[in-house]
C-alpha cells in the first residue's frame, strides 16, 4: 500500500511537470501557426481579388513578389506583417513562457531561437497555404530583431546598400544573411551565448537554400531587378 497522501503527492508531481511542458508545446505550436499566416495570399485575395499570388510573378508568396505583382503599398504591408510574425514569435512567446514559470529566465534565449525558427518554418511551409509559402527573409528579419537587434541594424544597412548598388532583392537578402553570420565572429558583435554563432550560419544557409532558384537566374542574367526612379 502507498503511504497516506502518496497518491495526492504523485498527482501533484505529475501536474507540476506536465504544465510547463504543455505551455512550451503551446508556445511552439503558436510560433509555427503564426509563421504560417500567408500574408501575401490573403492581401492579394482581400484587397486585389487575386486568387493566388503564387500563380503570378516569381510564383512566391512573399513580400518581394507582392511588390512585383501588387505594388509598393501591398508589398510594404506584407513585408511588415511577415517581419512582425517572426518578432512576436521570438520575443513575446518566450516572455510568456517565463511569466508562466514554464522556463527559467536564463533559458529564454534558446526558446526565442526555437520559436523564431518555427515561425520561419511556418512562413516557408505554411499549413494554411498547402505548405507553399515565401522564402523566409522578412520573417527571419523579425526573428533576429527579437534576438540580436544591434546586429540586425548593420545587416539592414548592408541590404539597402546592396539593393541600391545592384537592384537584386535576392542578392541583397543573401548578402545580409551572410553578413549576420560573419558579424557574430567579431568581438564587437560576439553574443554572450556562443550558440548564436551557429544559428547565424544556419540561417544564412537557409536563406541561400530558399534562394537557390534566384542564384540560377543571377548566374544566367535573368533575375528581375527592382525598378528605381533614377535607374534605367
């Protein structure tokens, strides 16, 4: 026989360990679902009566193709919302886990990276859009704003310079991603957690992978350029 009260203590112990796991599972699921919001598709359908933006332009459900197909206003809205998805997942969901007592504050960074990464996966493979989404650039931007904002500021500057010089969004995006990874190696930007260095290089590799078709078009000279007012 169990001692008196042992059953109650066992139940309380199971509850103590199960609730944090439940909160963590909910946060990770919420991060993926948040990333899965197909902003470009919904903006195209709601405001432009476009059945599927993936059937136009580059066939991509991201901000760049929205700029190309629907114009700067729609493209800017999609860019901001897609970045917001990554930021909310990486910044606020781990804070909620800390507030619920599900994780220790010193572990928050790891959950920022996990939630942010799941938002990126959701954006690239959205459950709400037949798992055919964007390339993850804006969502990665939002994710890293929630993790390493100072480094992201430098990468945004690199992106703008590359875009103005060459007018290829794909090239600017990949260069900014590689810049983020390399900056982690410099003493001025070296993170307190060395784990971030590996994450930076993984994200850079992911950006290059999702832009593999663009790389082929860049090599063949058929990649579309961004029209600038002073460029012919």
